[in-house]
């Protein structure tokens, strides 16, 4: 009991009134920013499929994505507002509802991974401890609509960024593990891992990689993050 209290008081002293999870969110992304990221799906036979996305994020709960490559996906866009997600296909001409556990690109990353909101918006800290020079958080989803019911997040104390996140269902089944690698200075005070790799016991032999090419602080109007404009992301892109 005394040890747990000491860890809690130490953490409060280190991180002030904000929780360590909010500190992690700030390190991973400014409250309003745009980014370019590449998604790479690798199959058991070694074949690869790559996607290039442009994303705009605002606040803790809004993110829109535009597919730039390959040509077969060009013009597709996705929108997430809270736990609500939509996919826009130019050939269809209207938004289609999608879920967090589906994947618009296939592979191991699901829609929740690709359109990640702030962790503090989706999870509460159940417990935290120090282990092997890292801070380890046990996180519980705030609602049942969140993709993963439980996360174990390992955080580097020096950079306040994740090194590994293990994702579980409500029954304790392992869904996937996310590995954060290659710290990069993106400019503007943004220093974070540029690469996220993932594997899953549900997709044996498969691997997916997310690579951030650019991440920039930028302000956006609220109307960008609406269903009415989901088909106009290319026009709204700065």
C-alpha cells in the first residue's frame, strides 16, 4: 500500500495536475495538426501493399483522412468524430458507416488504429507503476464502443512516449501488440516515434507498419470534420 502511494505521489510530482496519459497524448500529437503517413501491410509470403494517407486532426475527437496512393484508392476519405466513423467512396458518392474494428486498408491495423484519437479521451488509468525504467499503465476503456477494452501501455520516462501497447478484449484475450519505434524530430517542438509496428495472434504471419513522414501543427475550421464535407477533403487540404 505504501509503495503504491509513493509511486502515485512521485508521478504527481513529475507530471503535475495532468495525468501521464494526457502527457503522452500531447507528445504524440498537437491538439490540432495535419500529417502524412504511410501504411504498409506485409503478408506471410512477404508481399506488401502500401497506402499513403493525409490526415487532419482537431481536438481530442475529430480526425479526417484522405487516400493519396495507390491510384486504386485515390480520393477515398474517412471521417471520425468521437466513436462514429464513415468511409467515403468517390464511385458511391455518399458516406458509409464503418466500425472501429473493421479496416479500410486490410492488414492488422483497424480503423481505430488508423484514426487514433487521444488515449485520454477513450481510456481511464486503472493503475500505474514503474518497471525496468519505464512507466506501465493499466488502461480501461471509458465505453463499450472503444476498440480495445483494456490496454497495457509501456512509456519511456525520458520522452513520455509509448514504447509498446498491448491490446486486450473485455475477456482478457490478446488482440494485438503495437510497437513504437524510431524517435524523430518533426519540428515545432514535436518529437515522437515515427514508426508504429503491429502484429496479432489473430493474423499469424501478418505484420502492418505505420510510418509518419510529416506531422505539423495546424488550425482547422470545424466544418472540415462533417459528413457534408467528407467528399471534399481534397479541396479542403492545405
